[in-house]
C-alpha cells in the first residue's frame, strides 16, 4: 500500500518543487529524475500486486477525508471566483451546486456509512498505473525540450515564462490520476476526478490568450457538468444503497442490477463527459490550443482515460439489459462513427488526432456499455494501445510543427526526406492506430465480436462503417508521409535529444506491446475478467489467431529491417506524361514553360463536413442521454414514491 | 483437420495463380467477343507476366519495392488463411493490410498519376469495406463461427438466409475486381485517363508480382462466393464452384455493359447497398435466428 500512496503523493510533491524552481537546468534534472522514479515505482507496484486478485486497503480515512474536503471547498471557491471574473456563469453554477451537495451528503449521511476500504488495486488499476507512470512521465520528459522551443516563441511575443506552472500542473495531474484509479471510496475518486478536471483547465488555458481561456472554460464547464453527475451518483448510491464503495456497488449490482443501474447511469454520464463523447467532444478539440505535450497528456494517459476507466470499471453493472448500459453503448457507438467521419474532412494534423481519440474512446465506452467479458477485454486492450500510439503521434506532430512550421497534413509533403526519422516514427504510429497486425486492430476485432454477440444491430452498423472510415483517413495521411519527394534535404538536426529519446522509446513500446500482447492478455486481462465477471473468461481471440498476428508483426519488422529502402534497382524519373523536366517535381507545360505540380489529399467536405457530422452525432447522443438518464430518474422517483 | 488445412494451403498456393490467370484470359476473350473482336489467346495473361519478368529492372524510389513486397505477402497470406479454414475476420484484416500497402507503394513514388490512383483506390476501399465486414458478420451470425472450416462443415447453405448479403457481396466484387463502372483506380481498358492509375509507377518484375497477386486475390474473393453455398455435401461444392465462376463472368459482363461512373456514385451506391442489403439482412438474421 505504501508504494501506491507514494505514487499518489510523490508526483504532487515534485509538482510543488517544480513550481518554485526557475532554472532550465534544474528543471531538466528534477523532471527527468522524478520521471525515472515514477516509472520505476509504477513497475514495482505492478510486480508487487500483479499476482494478487485485487487488494483492498482500509487506509485510515478520517483525517484524509477532512483534508480532501477542505481542499475541495477551496477549489470550489477558486472556481467560483475565476468563473465570476470571466463571467462564465455556467461554471459558477455547476461548481456552486456540486461541492455543497457532496459536503451536505458527507456531513449528514456520510457519517453513518461505514467505509471498509478506501484504496484498492487490481490488474486494471495496475495497467492504468503503468500507462500513467510510463507514458505520462515520458510526455513530461518530452515537454522539457518542447517547452524550451515554445518559450522561445513566447519570448519573441514578450510573454513571460510560465513553465514552472506548466510542469506543476503536469505532475499534479499524474498524481491525481494514480489516486483516481486506485480509489475504492467514490468520494475520494470524486476528489481526484475534480483535480484532473481542474488540471486540464489550467493546462488548456496555459497561454492565457482569449481563445485559450475560452476553450479552457468550455472544458471546465463540461467536466463540471460531468462532476455534477458524479456527485448525484454518489448521493443516490449513499442514500439508496448505504455505501460509497465501488466494490460494494458492483457486488450489489450482481444481484440488483436494475437498481444499481440508477447511480451507474450517473457515473457513466460523468465518464462520458470526461471521455469527450458527443455532445461533449468540443472541449477536447478546443484543448488543441494548448502546447502539444498537453494534448498528448490529455489524450493518451490522463483525463480522457479517467473517463473510460470509469466506464470500464462500471461494465459489470451495465449491459444490454438496462438503460444505463444501452445509453452508454449507444453514445459510444454513435460517437465512434461520427467522430471518425469528421476526421476525414480535417486538414490539421492535431485535429485529425483529436477526432481519432474521440472515436477510439467511443469504442471503449461502447465496450464498457456492452459490459460482457469479451467487450471489456477489447476495451482494456484499446486503452493500452491507444495510450502508447496516440502519445507517439502527438509528440511526433509536435516536433514536426516546430521544424516545418506547420501542423497541417498537407504541409507534411516530403517529410520523409526532410525528417526521415520523425516520419518513420509517425508512420509506425499510424500503422499502430489502424492497421493489422498492429495494436488497435486487435482490439477492434474484439469489439466487433463482442458487439455481434451482444446482438445490438446499431452498434454493428457503427463499427462496420466507422472502421472503413478510420482506415481512409489514416491511410491518406500515411501516404502523404511515405511519399518520397525529390530534392528535399534533411532538416532533422536541432531536434532536442529528449524529444528523440521519447519518440524512440514509444516506438519500441508500440512494437513490444504488439509482440507481447498475448502475454498481456493471459496474465493481466483474462485473470482480471475472471475475477470481475466470474467463471472462465477466455480471451476473445483464440491463441492461434493471436499467434498469427504476432508472427505478422514479426514478419513486417524483420522485412523492414532487411529490406526497407535497400532496393538496388536503377532509379528512373517518375512518369509525367513524357514531360518530366527531370527533377520529378516539374513538367514542361505549354510553350515549354516549366510547371511545378503539387498533390493534395481528399477531404470530402461535402460528405463528411465537420459541422454536419457533429450536429448529427450531438443530436443522436443527446437523445440517448436524455432517454437513458430520464428513464433512470423516473425509476428512482417511482421507487422513492413507493418507499414514502 | 490439420491435413485438410495443409491440402487447402498447398492447393491454393499452387493452383490459384493458374486459375486466376486463366480466368483473366477468359475475361479478355469474352470481352473481345462482346466487342466483336477476336481477342488475345486465353493464355495471354501468362505471356504478359512472363514478359514483365524479363524487363529491365527499374524503380522510381528505393522504398517502393518494400511496400510492394508486403502487398504480395499479405494478399497471398489472406488467401492462405482462407483456404486453410482460418478465421474470416483475420482473413479480411490481412487482405486489408495488403490493399493498404499497395496504396502506400503508389503514394511513395510521389507521382501524380500514381497518387491519384492511390486516392481513388482508397475511396474504393472506403466504399467496399463496410459490406465486407457485414458479410463476415453475417456468416458468423448464421453459422455461429468465424472459421471457414466450421462454415464449410455447417449442414445448411448460408445462401438463402444471407441472400441480401450475397448480392451485396456481388456488388462490391465489381469494386474489388476494379471492373467498370467502378474501375476508378486503374483499368484494363483503354479509357483510363490516369494512365494506369495506382500501378503507373510499377515496372517489370514488380508489376509482374502485382499481377500474380491479383490472380491470387481474385480466386480468394471468389472463394467467398463459394462459401455461401457450402453445406458439407458434394452438391454444395458443385453449386458453389459453378456459382463462383458464374459470378466472375457476371462481373465481366457488367464490365462491358457500363461506362465508368464518377467516384461519388461508387461511394454512395456501395454504402447504400451495404445499408439496404447488408444491414437489413443482418437485422433479419438477428430476428429469425
């Protein structure tokens, strides 16, 4: 247990140290040192608890609870003041309702509820801790170099150096995430949940421009709405079931599934907002104004992963049989389809990544909603693969942006020649995002099988069409990256060593996870599923199929090592209707005038225009949420009526 | 079981290129007859590929061959997995990797003709992919297994319960075979404005391998047609094989009866077919079985 508490508190302590350290050198040392410690410690925790079937710790709660409450009250006041200053009254209202609600609950009802264990750790938490501890800290290390360049630009604009604040929030975030995935007491989880919401508010608003502030508030408002759902869920859970513990909630759920679905629907709603599902996806897109490491952090190892973690955790009480499950899976499925479609029309690399994140989260949410062992297997696999590949892609785009001066995909023409190493990292990342046998496809496979088994026809439709769309937008980007443009020189010098280190480490992780995922499945996922769902939970994929996938990865890697770019055939100019001037970039036009050609991708605005996709997705998802939550409230009211 | 799988694999590896090449020859003969020409000998595709292998070795970029190699490997691998009785999802995912690497190979040359071809090929993929997935899911819902060997051993023909999906599959075969009206990315006919589209920058031996891979791919795609009629009896086999061959010549017939349509039509019609024939068939399966 000590190690877990260490992993929660240590990043927070480091955060406060980073807040006061101003020198670049000192910050480098502290961040790299602390990251190494956190990563090592998360591996220690994994080794320590991997064998157990889920350990629960009572952890004397009284004092801690009071501290948390005090901090929460402080944060509530802080939010109210900031919101009032910026005239963001929605944030004000949401904050002023939920914190007092939780406090009222704790003072009046909470005392009567015995909390047996406040903290716990099982294999799912271990996976989350590894993601937070390794991917999260890698992003922090990357941020060192990136933020130097970033500050360089800021200095030119005359903005003051606020990097200590940036790193403070980053490490605070990591600590809070570990707390979130190891809390068994829902009130504690709520506390960490609110800290992550606030941290992302700070990170998004980092540059303090008007756009950044507005987007930060949008994120805050949506997440506070989710937080409100969380608070309502806790109150219902406490009053109706006399418990605030996650494990007891799931236990009761195995007997009284229909009743537990009521608080579960509210918790799932909180998860949906945090996982940026439609209609709440706009906060994650708005988050793009922040420096790239922020996006990487929000998209891969923290924040949105907290949302899907919640829903995966709730999976046993969701499912086809109740409205909470139906609501969750439909919101996820619809978001997957329409976010994937919207990604096609995007020209900005970061926005493509953002929509792909939203889509993948949608798939995870849908898996959690389906709530069978197979679906949860696919969901957890998605969390793992997505965390690694998405952070890799964001960090690559960040570096590219600083060197080619643009984050538009069309400007990545010839990146293969300009920045070969970076382009390769990106290509591997993209392959990891959609192409068999790499990563994500394994989980998509799992999703497909479990959706079919669940018998939800609409979900099947979502995944069939969504997958086709996904392949389209990734491949056209990948094509752009692989194009060998003649006459481009390498400009890959001057990439920070920390950035290159992080890229390479993540690439190695992508390949390793693809090669070792059968082990991951049989030693981490399957035991977790067996404990959670009872009985033997064979993986979705047969071991033979897993083996074939691994062999395919190995074949591609080996062929790449021996054959990539090794062709000895004489090079000839490309075909330009016989009018190639010889440099492969211009041709003789009329009057022998030399004309340069340029190639552009398809964005199919007419079919997959972003506003339209968002509108359809929003309307459908709002309908699902209204039906789901409305049904739950109606059930609750009728129950209460029965009691009175 | 294992012996059956090995027989399947060996038969596919050895026979598929001959069957595929022969079908291609008959295709050209039949097309010629429909156009009142004499046409080349039936074995012409083999002569063509033989010739390609004798050509001078050239390449526009050092990286292209690697992608083409992966295309060849994965297209053949998908057929091998299919004919060894493997998992249908694995089969189509493998085929998708193959298709993806052909597109990447075309992109890598940075040639306008090849890239336009690659983009249109990508569009074709976007158009046919949902129907492919729905087909596989339909087989699973009806027979309860994704494995080809289990579907073959099933005791009733999936054809009637999967009627809508069968016609949906026939529809996307046109896209997959790159036949008119959907020969957007490259065409065997002279009316191609993109020179040879996606294959513009492949020459000699490389092009030869691509042709051979297409033969493998065509046989494997017709194998799917066969699967609709498999019911573990000899007449199931006969019907399956006959219908598969008929399906091929039906595609040739369509090819000669239509001019090329715009990509918008290809995309829209394929998705409408997937929704109307595919999803409704899935719904019926869900209700009835």
